[in-house]
C-alpha cells in the first residue's frame, strides 16, 4: 500500500469516527439549541450547521463534546439575536414550537431537563438576554462547568458567573410557588380532557384555577384567539363549545406529552395536524392552556392540515344548527 493510500485510509477512518461521535452527541446538541431558541426547526438548523463546521475542521478536536457544544451554543446565540427582532414583529402571542419528545436523556439531571423544556420555562427564558439564556441553559440545565461555558459564549469565567446569577434570579422571580408533581399533572389532565370531550362546562370549570388563561398562537397564519381569555368560567365555556364543534366535524384530540407535560395534538379527519396544546398545572388546578396553531410551528409533528377550512366547517355547522332551531 502506497503512502497516499495509507493517508486516504486514515482520513476515511477519522471521518467515520467523527460521524459516529457527532451522531452520539446529536441529542444533546439539539436539546441545547432548542432550549436556547424555543424552536424545533431553528434548533435542527443549528445542529446541521454545527455538523458542517465539525466536518470541515482542519484537525479533529481534542474533545468532540466540548467543541460541538460550544459551536451549537454560539450558533444558537447568533440565531436568537436575529429571532428577537422577528418576534417583536410577530402577529399576536408568540409561543415556542411544541416538542413531543426531548431526545436527550440524563438520569442525573432528569428533573432539570424536564422542567426546562416546559412552555412556561421557555417563556421565562425569553425574558433573558441571549447570553444569559445560553449560560443558564449550559450551566443550570446541562451542568457544564464554567470553563466550558466561558469558552462557548466567549466571555470570562467571572463574567459567566455573573450572567448565571442574573439568569437564576430572573427565572426564580417568574416561577410559581407551588408546582404539581408528574402524577398529579397526569391525573388532572386526564380528567380535563375527559370533561372537554364530553362538553362538561361545570367539570372543566372545577379543574381550572380562578384566574385560568387560554392563550393562542396562530402567527397570523391560522385561526386563533384575538386575545387571551381569562377566568375559569370564560375559559371553560369557550373550550367546551369550541371543542364540541371540532368533534362534530371529525377533528380528533390525541392526548400526548408536550414539552415534558400534559398536552394534546388535534388532527383533522385525514390525520393532519391542526394545533397542539399544553397545560400548566399549579396548586391542584390547570392554570394555563396554550394552543399553537401557526402551521410554521407544526410541520415537525407531521403533515399540517388546513385550519381555515376547519374553521369554515365549524361556521357552516353553526349556521345549520341555528336554522334547525329557529
């Protein structure tokens, strides 16, 4: 075998090893990027860009995990800065893209991972600056040391410690005092969806907190609420009426874990996704129902249905009922 053949074989071996290492770390990289960005599609793009930089590096990094984690974090910070401008111009309420399954698992940090992926936590993270958010996610959620955090965000360790303190304070200020455990959440959600599909207004009202909220995100591209609905009675009546009409036009409600908590995915008669819900449970009651119907945020869940057509079907159904009762 010639020297050039040996070199080619070595490069192929290094490339195969590099691909294997990257694929092993892909779940971590996506989970990092998603928490920084609040977007599945942007997180996937950040991971792909990270792979391109890794594959084109002139020399293999000493620590692939450190290199890849730092790279995906830097890319995510840059994306978040431009995304902030777009979100300021967003039509209506902005909610994170719903995530059905977090690909990264770490038994030692399972509580932090589950808590940090919830819609409520991601919305709290929106209050932080991009640097604070990245430092908080790397340090508090994934347990990276300050030397690794500093390398990733391009700041000194002392500066990163200050950023972490500020981020923790902001997150703590926004968190509810009494959060439900997993079993309580699941039991409450099961009762909620049973009452919802039966159209039981009183049953729904009893499960909602007095100041419950219903929040919708259509991004101007799908039917949604004109404004947040507040109050147990208002939310219960609207949900019972609206979901009842959806069921009448063959929309199905598939209860799922969404962003680490109770939720549901609604589909049309063809099985295409219309919107996703998440439930916040607090002190024995459902505090917030968040509904994402913006089709740009649902494509990763499967084919997206025509929510405008469903809305028109519901309107026709209403008119028919009114004529029948008059």
